[in-house]
C-alpha cells in the first residue's frame, strides 16, 4: 500500500522571514489525520531569511535530523553545542523532552532551506549529542546512500531509533530500489524533481508512506533527489 501526502496538502506557516511546510502535526499546526508515520513524528520543510532565528521545543525525546538543501545552517542547542552545517550536509541532534531543541539561523548572509526529520527513539536518549555528516555528490548519485542507522554502519550517523535514513540524487531515467523486510515500512520524500514510487507519480515536496510492500522502487522522471527512511 502506498499512501501519498501531497506537497500542497501540508500545513503551512509563513511569517515573512520564515516559510515552513509541515507534513505532520507540528507546533501550531494540528491535523489529527496526520500525526506521524511509525517512528517518523515530524517532517518539516523550512526556508529562513538571513539574520532571523527560529527555535523549537522538543515535547519528548526525539532524534532530529536536519538536511541543508541551500545555504548554511548556524545552530546551537540547549546545551550550548554550536555548529555550522553547510549545503548538502546532515546534522543529527539528541533532543530531550522539554528542552529548547535548537536556535538556528541562516548563516553567511544567504537564505537557508532545510528539511527536518524528527524520529521517536526506541528508548530514552542518553546525554545530549550532536553529529554532522557530509555527503559527497558522487556518493549519492544514482544510488541510495546510507546517512543514519541504529548501529552507525558504513560510516553513517548513529541514531537511537530502529530506522535507517538514505538519500539519493537521480538523473532522469535512473532507478533505485530498496527491499523491505516483512513488517518494515518506508517513507519517501521528494526533495526536488519528479519520480515514480512503485508506479505512483510524486513531485517535489510530495511524500509517501509504503506499508505491506516487498520493496520500494523509485524511478526518476526528471533530475531528482529523494530521502528514503526505512521504519519499524
């Protein structure tokens, strides 16, 4: 079964300096029919103007992965960890419930565009931790590159949730596939371009949940980029 969440159906929050789309209920956006999928409890697509800051409070323990699509992200968490994450890089944060998770702004005078994925951990998180991950273009071109996993395999970031996160940059005509162990699920988010997912057309901003499928097959209808999350 493939359940599609179209880009235009997402919750939208705009305040001049920030433009944010929420696939699931988040902050002031509430949609009882879209409160997450498996361990994926938030998926946000945000653009932030230079010089402005946005922050979120984690209502519970979560693993937060930020993928910088354009610009540079200057961020600090509740424990004073400060990092600058550049275009094409991921950042992973353990966020404890009740903390102001992040204060982030566009750095170096350029607009910021990022995707954020909030994942529910299998058990309570340990000490605060921040990790960054750079992906060379060649490593994700035409294939699924592992970004995060429970055991940090193949040099990926380590997350305290039974999920694996992949990214792929596809040229028109490229196809990638990912097998799903029985009982596993997948979320596919289209970052740019247009693809088919098991024959269903998705375009930039669209996401889809796959359940009860032996595998997911993504074929690029144009140059495209996707994030795929394998979930328990």
